[in-house]
């Protein structure tokens, strides 16, 4: 009897703690989004109230869509993120296959060399990266960002993917070889489809940091026509500091795409983290 | 293995598989990294690059204008890191411990909701908190008023004494999801037999956590600590989004990332100097390297790992 009561109490305490923290985690997002739909007066008078028929207003969104080129920023962010993910996955999987499948001189050294980048942040080399991008004329192009993010994502991708590729059965690959498939065919049509779940994990891990990065867009591609959504909203908000409607709407618009991505991929992301892909 | 049979033939396909990744990685990451270290040994005189040896480092550590800024940024950075270690990681472990309870309902909902701040960009997080804590809007004072603590309110982000701690806590709020998830994964991987054996011995609840689970997840806590260290010592975005490149008020939130940005890129009246920027980057590299080495050789190699 006593133990059962103790158990009930524990369950309630656990839910209480989790609900409290969930509220702390969601509160700022909630406040920003509800206030973006209110009139200026209502934002200040009752910041915690939901928008009512009286206080509802889309004036902030109108300013944002008129003044800022958010559609262009969004498109740039999409191109950069998808382009980087494509190269990280393709190049990463190829290198991981070479390291996992073949024994050759320097295999271990190559593996360690590629793993260096997991711990050392690429930002340390920013000065020289900018210099190189200026020399090659890539500054203020989306290619500069794609290259940087590809280099940044490769080490962890190679590391995770080669772990998974070691698990692909040798019999399958050898059967392919007996059938006369080339090494390239074995990689593309036998191994790649089998490691698809691992590729998805790598993609989800890389997607959010690339989408949210402010440092490299600020330094390598600050021009208006190549601004990413993160940089674009930062600059926009900086200019409209006093226009609360516009600032709140811009923040809500910036939250929207990430939240959509998260809702679509959260299961994949959480499965990736909890399956121990990053140990 | 077909390797043996084709030994006389040079295996071109290995090169083809490795080349793209190695080329991009070397050209865009490793080479610039070393080039930055090299650039810290140069300076610009009459638009020409001149080798000056360690003179930049002498300036950085010897001239008060520079050294006071550097030590200020480094000290702030350590405080930033300490708050993460003392607040973020314990909360993450606690949340994970609660979540990993096998009979807990709605666990996946809590997990996904608590992870949401982590996916938001620094720009959103920085501005959202700036607005919420702002005395103009009055959400923070209003809420404190509701619980009768209005006297505690201060414009935290605008006060030198509180700004850095406030921003560190905002960053903790944002990233608590990462230790939570990693520890959660580690807790799930503890086999049931061990916990059942402990239960038979009468070790349950909190004491099971302290005596059995915590020692088993220590390696994960080690990994989280080093990830936090590297991330904190190359942080920039949150401070820049919330306080601008000047890391106000009066440089009280300046950390190495913002200091390097200002030096390298220039800001307002200050002209950008890539060579001093490289010098600060080299110092950051050394700090991160020392941290990572301490972890690899001092902590990780001594930690006992349990194989199940």
C-alpha cells in the first residue's frame, strides 16, 4: 500500500517536472507567435493574451513581406542547405565506403585525418577561408557557403557512415563481384540503398546547423541577393528594431520553416541520436 | 577478398572514392586552418604582407589595449562555459533520467517539445529573449509581479553585472536538449538485467540512479563536457544577435568569437585586421586543442567503459 502511494507520488512529480520544463522551453516561442498577430497597442497592453477579434492584426506581416525579400532569403537557404547535404552525403558515403571496404596502405591514417575535423571547428580558419574565396571570386556566391558547409559536415558523415558500411554483408558484395559488377556499381546499387537510414541520420544532423548558421553568411555572403534566411532576418530585425509588429512577424516567419522541418524529421532525428550514432 | 587477386593492378577506384571528400576537406578546412595559423605571423605594411614572427602575439599579450580585451573575452568565455557545465548539463541529465523511466506516459511528446529550442536559430533565440526581458515590453516584470517578486526585476541584458550570466542562461535554455538526448540514449542502453539485479538487492529509485546508472553514463557525460567546451569556445552567434558585435554593455558579454570577429572584420570606427584576427584565431585554436587533448588523454583514457 505504502509502496503504491510512493509510486503515484513519483509519477506525479515526474510529470510535474517535465510539464514545468516543457512550459519553459515553449513559452518564448508561444509569446512571439501570438503577439505577431496583434495590434501594436494590444502587444503592449496584454502581452500574454491570445489575439482576439479586437486585437487581431496582420500589419507586421504586411511590413515584412513588403520591406524584406523573405522569399528570396528562403530560397537561398534552401539551395545552400540542400546543396550542402547532397555533397556531404555523396562525398561522405564514397569516402566512408573506401575506408570501410578496402584494405590499403594509409587507411588508418586517412581515417584519422578525416576525423580531425569532428573536434576542431572550421570557424578557426575563417580568415584564410575568406581570403581564398576572395581570390577565387566565390565571395558573395552561394557556392562559397555550400563548399564550407560540405567541408564542415564531411568528417562526422564519414565517421558515422563507415561504421554502418562495415555492417553490410560481405557475401552480398562478393556475389556482386562474381556477377561481374564493377566496384562503382557495387557501391551505388548494392551498398548505398542498404545504408539509407544512416544517410538520413547524417542529413538530419547537418541540416539544422547549416540552416541556422549566421557566421559564414555574415562573412562570406552578406550581399542582398545571396542572403540566407538567418542572416536576412537578423539584418531585417536590426533595421526595424522599433517596429514591434514587424520584428515579431519576422521572428515568427523565421521560426516557421525550421518548425516544419522539425515536425517532418523529428522522429528521424531523435532515432538517430538515441541509436548511438554519435558516440 | 578481391583485393588479393587484383594486387598487381592499381586500384584506381579507391582513389576515385576518396578523392572528392579528401579534396574538399583539405582545401576548405585543413589548408585554411593552417594558413590562418601562418597568417598570424605576418602583418601588413604599405599594403604588402611582411613576415614579423611572433610580434602579433606580443602585441596581443603585451599591449594593454589588446591584452585587456583578450583576457576579458577569455574570462567571460570561461564563465560562459562554467554556467553551461553547472546548469545545462545537470538539468539535461535530470530530464533524461526522468524521461527514461520505462512506464512514463507522453515521454516522446516531452522529449520533442523540450528539444524545440535547440533547433531554433540564434537570431530567433537572441531576439526573442531580448524582447521578453526588455523593460519596455514588460513580460518579465509583469510575470514577476504576478508572483510578488517584482523587486527582483532588473533590465538584465543591459546591466554589466548580469548581462553575461543572462545570456549564458539563454544559451543553456536553447541547448539543454542536446545533453538530454545523449544521456537519454545512454540510459536506454543500460541492460535491464543490471537494474533488475539491483532491484533484487533493494536498490531502486534515486539510489539506483546514483549508484548504478550515473557511473554507467559517465563516459557520455565526458563526451558532453568536451562538446560543450568546443561549442562554447567558438560561440559567437547568440552574443552577436542579442548584443551586436560590440558585445555590450561595455564589452561585458565579449567572448573570444565576438572579439575575433571585431578584430578581423572591423566594426564602426575600428578597421579590420586579418592578421590580428588570425592571431586571435590561433589562440582559440590552442585553447580548444588543449581542452580536447586534456579530455582525450586525461579523462577518456582513464574512464572505464562497460561493454554489454
